[in-house]
C-alpha cells in the first residue's frame, strides 16, 4: 500500500522537490501531495506517485491521483513528440501539474534542470544562456510567451520546442511566434490527464480523443489519473477505470477535423443566444485574428429579448508588437464600434455568433478557470471602454407587433403556393367524377395553414440565427425585432396545430387514416426547413422538399382524399405544380444569395451561383410546360396550364437578364402569381374535361 504525504514546494528549493519526485517515481519514497496542508482518508491506487489538487471551474477542490506509470508515460510521450529528450527550463510554479511535469521530464531525460524562481524576461534570458545540452525545452503560458516575443525572441529560438498551455492562445500570438522562428506547440490537458496530452490538436502516443453526441471531449490512455482521492461520486461521474485504457470525461466541448482536435470551450461557457449555441472560443479565435488585436475574450451578457447575447472584449496590439501593415482597411482601436467588428467578422462566424456588445480595453484580467457566465468586466483603471448601451438607450421592443406586421410576417404573397395544388387536385377529382367540395375546403385549410406555419417558422429560425440580419424583402418579425421570437414561434405552432386539426378531419371523413403519417411528415418538414440543429434549407435541399410537399403531396393528396385513387394526368399536374412552386423558391433564394452566403446558409442557389440558379429557374418552367403537355394526352383541356407557365415569362426575363437583389422582388411576386394561375388553369382544364365528358 503506497504512502501519501503532503509536500510544501519551496520556490527557492525546487531541487528538493525534484529529488522527492524521483523517489516517488521509483517507488523508493512516498507519494506526494504538493502544497496540501491536510489530506482526506481514502483508498490509494498501487504505484501512486502524485496527488494534484485542482478546483476546475467549480471552486470545490478535487485531488487527482496520478501513478508513476501515468507520469512516466506522459513525459516519455512528450519527448517522443518533441523529437527526443533534452534539457528543461522551469519557468512556472513547480507545484502546478505543468511545472511538475517539466521536472519529471528532466528526470526522465537525466539532464540538469534550470529553474526560474520568479518569471521575468531578463531572468529567462539569463537562464537560457546557461543551457548546456544540445536540445532544450521549456513550458510557458500565453502571457509569458507574448512578453518574451516582445523583448527577447532570440532567446526563444534557442529552444527546440516550447510547450504553450494554461489558457487558449490567440492566432495572432501563434502567428507572431511562427514569424519569429520560434517552435511553439499548443497543449491541451489537465491535472486529471497528467498535464498536456494533446499537442497542436493531435493526441500524444497512446492517448485517444472521443467526442460525445453533444461535443463533450473524452480522453483515454495511460496518462489518465486513477480518479479523485476520497471522492468516489465525482470519480464515478468523470472516470471509467474499469479497463486498462482509463477514460476521463472532461467538461470541455470540441470538434475533430482531419484528426485534429479543436477545443471550443467549457460546457458551462456555451452562450445560448436566441436558442442558438455559440462556443466562446470560436468567437475569440476569429476576433484575435483581426488586424491589431492582441487579445480577446468572448462571453455572455444577459439580454431581455435573446436571453443572452455574445459580448466581446478586445485588447489592441500595443506599439512595438509585430503588426500588419497600416494599409489594412480595418485596425482595432479604441474608436472601433461594435458594428465595424461585426462587419469584419462576417464570413468567419455565423450571423448569430457575431458580437452585439464590445469593450476595448488596455488589458484583460480574468480569474483562471472561472465560468464565463460568472466573469465580470474588469478593465484596468485607465482602460478605454465602450460600455454596453443602458436599458434606457435601447430601442424599445414592442410586446406585440401590429396586426398589419403580423399579416406581412405571414408572407401573404407565398400563399398562392398553397392554393395552386388544391385547385389543381380538386379539378382532377372532378375529371374523375368524384369531386367533394367540402373535402376540397378542408384540404385548402390544411395547405394554407401549413404555408403560414412555414413562414412564421422560417421567420423565427432565421431571426434567432441572425440570418435575417442580411436580408432584403418582406417584413422579418424576429430579425427586425418587431415581435419577440417566442411569440413568432408560438404563431408557427398554432398554424401547424390548426393544419393538423383540419387534416385529421379530412382523413377521418375520407376514411384514409394512413394519410396521418404524411401529415406528420409535412409538419416536421415545415419546421426542419430552417429549424433545428441541421435545417435542410441551409443544406441546399429546400427545393426538393417544396417539390415533394407543395407539389406531389398537396396535389395528389387533394385528389386522393376525394376520389380514392389518382391517374397519370393527376401525377403530371402534381409535377407541374411542384416545379412552379420550386421556381418561386429559386427566385427568392437568387435574391438572397449575397446575404445567405455571408451567414453560411448553403441554399441550392448559393451552391450553384447566380448563373446556375437562373438556368435552373428556366429549367423548372420547362418541366411545368412538359408536365402540362403530358397531362393533355388524356385531359385535353389541361393545355390551359400553358398560359400559367407563360405568365412567368416576364419574371424569367428579369432573371436571365441579370436582375439581382431587391430588384428581384417583382420577379418573385410574378412567379408566385404565375404558380397560382398555373394551378387554377390546370384545375379549370380538368373541370372543363368533366363538363365536356
């Protein structure tokens, strides 16, 4: 059974601590608990060598138990990644896990350890000059690296590798180091993993990285601790010690791309703004890459409308730092406004992640490992601040939009897309001699309610994402802050609910209950167009779903509930109606290409470009024309639908001649009316066939 003793690490006598660590690693001395005054009783793992206290973000002490094997595995894997053992300079507190690992690496390398008792640039330069081995390494935090790059970059070039950890490093700092010819490796790890175990996003030998469904990072491998001393509940929650490959569930979120881990921040740091989740680290990285930014931190500020908004604090690069040329069109200064910052970050961040509050400071001071939700703005006394607007300065937010604004938010110009398939489908039912006007009315209520629900749902989802910040065209209730987002979402689901009730009545009267499944899918598709984590409208699939649900399902369903079957001419009509509905969406998305591209909405129009989209619009009109001709083989009067396609010609000419932006609104309205005319004329043609027949 190993023995565990508290150990007071003296900054002026790191040599004694190094000797004690060596004995603990070899099993000839007790396990050490640096700077612990008292230790709780609890079972100890075999081979225990070190117990490191860590509070994480909770403030409640935890004591990670690290075995000699885990510490050796970490040190040896580090040397392997760096290119071989070497001499180490200790430039940080010895009792922290990062400092202790520097000492352990020197033991494993069997080289003399150089110690900087208290960090300062001159002392670092002096100690660097005392290095005697060919290969040399050190470990620093970003603040130390920044100061050394300012004053002594030549000393940094003496090292074959500099481990950088303790806090996220800004892209600007890493770029400065690279420009100075300094080899820096960013590290990710914690006391529970014996220090850094992922370097530059790539795990050390023997270590693996896994992500849970919500992006939570799990680390596994020989460097993982054996749990927390005398704390079985938290050990069970964070560790899996049941297999030789121990696992540790961190409190961090991340993503892996091409085998490289990117840490996005702590789970409790995630900013939820308008229902969308924003990782602060992503915002910080983007802001820190702007010209003239030395440091940046992103966090949440409470907001009565969005719940939280993204706030950004930045420190401008001081004179003397490596800067980009003065020809840069935008350079961070105390005169920058939040609007200029948002404009500069567009394209790097989705619209909902753009900061809505800005502080420009002389320095950032933040307690280490404290949740951003509890962080407070603390500028230096002479810091220059652009404070968040006071409540009295904010633009008033109405509790409810006007009736006219709600009507406009329902996008009445799109409602012809709901009417056209019902009219065409009812005409087809007449041609089949089994039309039922009451069923047709119910089908119309279902289609119109779904369309209104889709429009409100899109307003809500695009508004909370910030997509509508860049839009032109109709009223945007959420994006223009005309109504609270929650009210618009409620309106969408009320419309969906009414559609569901009408649909239930229709299938019950028609005795076609299997159509309930189609109705459920229609409502889900209506919400998922722009709603949820992965809206298909943002992936270029909107036209496909419009064709299916506003063409095939609506037209065929209207006929089927009245007749009990459909014919080939009805299928042709459904294809034509779907093509015309798609044409309306294509014209709309053509108008929105610039804004959608800015906010990362990858519609089919964005993917195809303006020219390809214009060609696709013409193709859809040709499909509608061909479908009409096909239907006329058995229902001659269906040729009236050609007039509906012809009504879209003026809109087509606007599009093919290069009209773009707001000037496309008449083309969208014209296509919508042409789609309505197409459905009505097809329905009339089918009805005339019924009368003549």
